[in-house]
C-alpha cells in the first residue's frame, strides 16, 4: 500500500479522472473574465455547470490566487466504475517498493484525459499548459481517482513555455454540501458530533476556496519535488491565514453573513492535531501567533512529537495500551484522549513548553465548545483552558 505520508500529500493536490475509460466528456467552452478590467491578464476557466455552482465566487478566484485559475467540478469529470475499480486495485496492492511504477501506470491512464480537457480551452492550449500538465498534475489526479478523494484541492503549474506564467488548478468538493457536510468532512467526526456548526454551505465553500486559491498564491511554481512535513505545515498555515483574511474581507463587504466560520475551522484544526493527528494541517498555533502576537512561527514539527509522546505514554500506562496502538485507540475512544490531555495539563506537563501550551489550550477549548458530547465532557468537569499569552 502507498505510504501514508506520500499518499496524503499527493491525494490532496488535484482532481481525478481517466480518459480511456471516461464516459462522456462535458463540453468545455466557457471562460469568464475576472471582476476587474476586461484587459486584466487573469481569468477563470470553468465549464457552464461549474460556473453555475460557483456563482460570484468564480470571478473572485483569480485575484485570490494571483494567477489564471482552472476550476474542475464533479459535473465536469466523471470516472467510470470500471476505471475506478482498476485504479483502486493498483493502489491497494502497491507497496513502497512498487509505489513509483504503480503511480506512473495510473498517471498514464490519466494523461489523455488531462490533455483533452485542457485543449478544450483555447487559452490554456495557447499558453502551453496542456503540455505542462504531464507530471505532478497527472500523478495527483491518479491518486485522487484511486482513493476516491473528493476534497477541495489546489495545485499551481508554470506553463510549458517557461515564461513563468502560472496557472492555479482548483478542484471542488461534491455539489450541494451543507455546512454540516463541510464540518463532517474537515473534522472526520461521525455525523453531527461537531455540535456547533454555523453558516451556510456556500459560505463554507467560499472559505475553502479562499484557502485553496491562497495555496497557489504562496507557491506559484508548485511544491518542491521533495516535500517535508515542515514544508506542509508552513504551506497549510499560510493558506489558512490568507484564506481567513480573504473571508474576513468578504464579511466586511457584506457578501458573507457568518463572519465566525474561520473560528470554527480553527477549532477543527486544533482538534485534528490531537485526534487523528493531522500533522500537515496543524495550523492553529501558527494562526494564533499571527493573529494575537503578530509574530510568525509556523514550523512546529519538532514541537508536536514530544507533546504526542507525553500523551501516548500517559495513555499507555493508564489503559495498558501498546504504545504503537494509542493513536488508533484514541480515535475509537476520544474521551480517553481528552481526559489524558486534561490530566497532563493539570500536572503541569506542558507548562515549560510554549508551543505545547498553545496547542493544548486550543484543543481543550475546541473540545469543550464544539464537541463536548463527543469527548464525554460532563459539565462538572468543564473548566476554561488556560489563558495563553503571546509567547514569541
């Protein structure tokens, strides 16, 4: 099977589809100009169906990304069950030893579709993007198809003519998602366990797309071939900060009715740092420092693992769980995780470690406010998480 780190990165970058096994390519003949002057260099390339889904958001994306944007919706790319089964079979039986060759096999299945879709847009073909979309785009697309990953994603590519004109490829989540649907997908909780869900589905889509477009703005030439966990944390943190700032601007303009959505997303990030250990999206501490202290520190890789070690050691001793299974055990028993963090915080285990204190405080606050039932928090045990002062 693909390594979790590699699959997690590639599966989260761009769309899915297959050409030879593709059933009925949608007609791709629509482009829309950005809100700014008609002679502006940046455009959004989008099909009629996807444009209908995006509405006014389509015109905002080029400014958010700082480049031309290509948007793929589920209505545009339909993968046959046969193709999906074949690619999933390849993925399931892949090993670390065969991973590279297997990924290339799937990318080869994807390549004709990528070119067919890109060539439907005259501007993209003229600028050489169809030729450029032959490596990371196809590999990412292949993994997305194999693992049926339908999350929103973004990937930037420089055109094949090497004139440094970049294009942002954004994929959409499935259509008609409610606010609860977005929260369930981000938190990976069982349905409805994230008890404070605000806003509307379209507002969540705006926040998600602002985040994705920000990825392209902050890495216009794409991610490097060799990506580290620190790189991912930095990338995701800046995308969160930028995306939330964009969203705040929309709220100030009155285009968004629920300005608190970024707080909901940060709560999800804070919980996922501990429950499920979504390392690459451990952005809440970095966003906190940016907001509260105006001092940036967004690389926390070396700080997170000592914190995990304390928690795992505590749970191992208290519950007799083998150290290597603690993560899985807490996913199935979230209350055990919450109780362990509270106990360690009470003992002062994090007192001398500023970054740990931020993460722990954010987790406790988020669990108490957004998911008290899920973590088995009784009212008599509720206490405010420790106040955190700017630390850097």
